[in-house]
């Protein structure tokens, strides 16, 4: 089987870390100067590896193998969450590059744009798969300051470039390596996760309309306190959802806002952003129905409560044959220390899975930490993960 150059792979991974270095992690939001510089660096590295390298009109960095025959596409994303980890996404890109250099032919590599959702979820991989139209690009804005995506692309120098689309006749399938972003592998003393499915998520904005008034002079009996209405609904959700949930169902109230949010004012408005995730579409549908029922019940109180869906992603199973190839490679290098497991986070692989067979492998995250600058993985696990990916890719290509 092929043997990766582990020193070369680790050197590239640490070099990519320097773009937006923050403490022990990286701050590299989509199309920030650091992100743009890192994409240009990646394109250079892809070209040095003998790939036909380009950055397309949505910011995807693509490296295409020039040899004849069908290809296996490897990759992940290269931007980060704010002040976050150095491996989330970047690891999968560098692994893909190293596998392309190791196998020498048959491998295409991609660094997708904006998997992290600074402008919109998975815009790079969705563009590549024909799921992002021009009208949506016109609508999307940077979540921090409202900068239009079109303006950000122009500032990055990508405006006017064609957006590259997948050719299923060329692409045999897609493999992505990623840190686990949880502690399942570490807690069990395991070294490789073989991803079986990627969760779907449903995301909601729930708004509470009450009456703003003086906190000292407004009698309790007549108050229409939007903050109280929010807390009561949040409590009802956290009482009811465990009754319906599956083993790996998760839900989160990620943001709460009170209006005006002053200590001596009864809040006249409130808002909560809420999401839940599962790999079972039927479970997601049941939870949606239950949430809407709880909102209807909340409307029987003194405040008006409205709910609006902010987005959803569809659960995707990973290809069974690709899972088998990853498992065979893992067993060869770390016998008995691998596990088939679902992914609780979304990944570009779930988008690519709508067009071609897709698979994913995980390496352990120290302490289960991710989306934080303390995120890390042992060096020996990085090397093992890249080697397993190379073996699995060779297996799928019939080498």
C-alpha cells in the first residue's frame, strides 16, 4: 500500500496554521485577508504537486489531476470559525494534498469555501454541486457586518471568475477527513472513526412580543414580559424533547436576546435562536411538529410568540463501500481501534453525497474540543489518519 510522507504533511499543516494564527488556534473567517492569502498559498501547493490548480468564482481552491481516467475527490474547507481551532477543515485539505502526492494520479483535491457559514452554509460545495444559484449569491451577506457576498468576492479578487461544477463522469466519489469534534474516540481509547451518516439540522428563530414597561411600577398581574415567555418556552422544550429524542438527538438554544435588555425595564421583546440535529429525517420531522405545538401553547399566554425557520440541512448516509474501504485501512494500521459512528456536525461530505458516493473518517480530538483555539489532535493520530485515508483511496481506486 502507499506510504505517505508524514513530515511533509505535518509541515504543510503547520504552514497553513500561520495564516490567521491566534494563540494556539486560528482566526481565518471566510474571505478575510488571511483566508484569501491562505487560498492563494493552497493553490500554489496544489500546482507544485502537479495538479491543475485554480480558485473559482465562489472561492473554492481546486486541484485536478491531469492523468486520464476517473478520479477520487478529496478535501474539506480551509476557513475557520472566529478565534477557533487550527485543524477543523484544514486537516482534511492537507490530507487530500498529501494523498494526491503519494498516489501520484487519480486524486483531485478541493478546499471548499465557507463551510463554516460566515455568509451561508456550504456555499463552496453547494456551488460545485450545482445547488447555489445566482439569486442566492445576490442575497447572501456576511453574518457579522452585513457585507454582501458579491462585494466580498470582488474584494478577494474572485469576482468574474467562472464557478467550477462537478463532472460526475469524472468524479468516482468524495472522501473527507476531519477531526471528530467530540470525545467519543478519545474516551473509548480509539483512533479512527468511520462515519456512517451526517446529521441534518433544523434551525429556528422564535420571537416573543410583549409590552415594555417600568420594572418597579408595573404590577405583576398585568405584565406582558417577553423574557418570561421565552424562559417558559425554553423550559417546556427541555422538558418535552427528551421524551421524543433518539440516542444521538441534540438540541441547543444558542442565542437569547431581550429588548431593550435593561435592568429596570420589563422586556417588551425577546428572541431565541434554536436548533436540533439528528441523522433520522423522521425524528427531525417529529421534533419540528412538537416545537410548533409548544409555540402554539405558548401563544395562550400574555405574549405573542411566532416561529420562523432559518434553515435546514438534510441527513446523509455515507456510502457503504467507502465505509468498508476506510474500515479495512483502519484495521490494517490500528487493529480493533476503530469505530463506525455518525457525525453530529455538518460537513461538506453531506453536500457531495447528493451527487456522488461519499465517505468520511475521523481522528480523535483532544478533550473533545473544537470551535475553540485549544482544539488539537496528537501528531501520531494526524499521521495515522492521513495514512488510513491514503490506503482507503487506493483501495477505492483499485490500486
